[in-house]
C-alpha cells in the first residue's frame, strides 16, 4: 500500500518535491531512524527513483545513501555510473563499492574519478597499485598524500619510475619515511640531474662543474641515508648503485671516511663475490694484507688499495679507542703527507679526503656554536 501510494504521488509531484522525498527516504533507510520502516518497500521506492528524469532527485538519493554500508549494490552501482556529480558522490564515499569495483572504475573512469578514488579512506594496496599504474599527476599526488593509502614498496618503486622527472611528486616521495632506500637513491639522482641540467646553474657554474658538484652532493646524500637502511634494503641499495655505475672509488672512500661501514661492507660483497660473513670478518679484525687483498679483488688498483686499507684500519682504531681525537679524513691526510709518494698516485682521492676533512671541521664548528648558544 505504501509503495503504491508513493508511485502515484511521484507521478504528480514536482522535481523539487521528489528530491526532498528521495533525501528523506534515503536517510530513513540509511539511519534506521524510522520505526517499522518496510525496508523492502523502501528499496523498491529507491530503485524507482534511479529512473527519475530529474538529476537533482538522483543526486539527493546519492547524498543520503553515500555513507551507508548496507545499501543494496543494485542501487549503489547505478548511482556510481550516473552523471558526473552523482557518480562522484558515491564513488568518493560509498563503503559498498569493493576494491574490485573501484579498480574497474580506475581502469575505465575519467581522471576526476581516479582522483576521487585516490582520496578515499582507506585505499587498500591493490587499489593503490592500480592508481599508481595509470593515474595522472593529480591522482598520484592525492594518493601519496592520503595517510590511509596502503603503498607497498613495489607501488612506491613504480611511482618513482613513472614520475621520476616530476618535481612535486618526487619531493612527496622523498618526504616519506617508508620509501625504500634504492628508490630514494634513484630519486636523489633525478634531483641531481635536474639541478645539473637547469640552465641558470649551468650558466653560472659551467656544465661540467655543475654535473660534478651535483654528483658529489648525490653521493653525500646516499651515504647519509644509508645509516638508517636495514640489512635487506642495503642489499637492494648497493645493487641499485652498482647498476647505475655509482660504486666508484670516490664513493667507496667517502663511505669509509663517513664511518658507513655497513654500506662499504655490502659494496665489497657485491664487487668481490665474497660471503658477507667473510667480508665483515676482514673489515673488523683482518690483517692489513687481507684488507688490501679484498680491496684489490673489488677492482681497485694496487696504487690506491693501500689508501683504502689505511682508511679501514683507521676506522677500526677509532672504533676501539673513541677517546682519541681526529676524524678518519684528517688522519688519512696526515698519512698521505707522511708517505709523500702516494699523494701523486691518486690526486683525485687526496682531494676528496681533503674536502671530507673540511666538511667535518665545519660540522664540528656548527656543533660548538649550537652548544654555546
């Protein structure tokens, strides 16, 4: 009787009256606030309203039902495929839509729909992966900023691959604490390349000098980041650096001088093919000859292997006698001056050691200033 009366009324009511009725019916169904509501009759009435020719009627129904978890899919899915405003209301909020539904919408929907889905709470891992694969800059930016989006390491790597040259997205990814180390290193390289290619920088410094400065800065950033990298990620980081030809003699020496022995050790495992336990044993307690042999097996020449051996032994000594003053770079510079003849064999490395020593002195000066303040 109720549904029959409703059907007769709908045929005669104005669009604005029908919209108010749709909103009231939807709210009553969603909240259960009307006692003795015949839910079957209500569902029939709402199904009828799906065919209402007035857009504001369907929009009113969508607004009332968007947050309800127990609305029949037969009502929600047509609303999700309605005109843009109505569809957006349901797509952005409805808990009835499954991940499968949303992935389908990502695949065949508009850029606006992908952006709305990226802002949902939550966005589970399969859905996030779909948006990462085909979403545009806006959808991806919203996804990264969504605290309830589940971004796996694979998804983050795919985002970094697709948007490596997009400054805003690159910055958002680098700001994430859960970004895998290898992905972070790749994005840091992209920042360096972008700076080196910036016309103002190239004109001010010269292309070659700009490229060298940004490459050195990239190495420093990677070495700094490696301090917080867990063992499984360290393996992937070093493999990334190897594939990008970044395990250079200068990079390895900087890692040693900075005390990042875990990074250096993993690089030795990668470059020598020796087992990790063997490499760590040599670094922590092996003789100078054993250290030098390992360095040369990694591909460094005999003319510079002595310098790396000295760095390892100095690091080991400072670890055991922390009360001694003087950083590894400072002691290496003194060793080069004592040896005399070695300085001309590896002038590039000697320059790097001097730069590291200067940087360490500046850090100490800043620490003293902060303490004094």
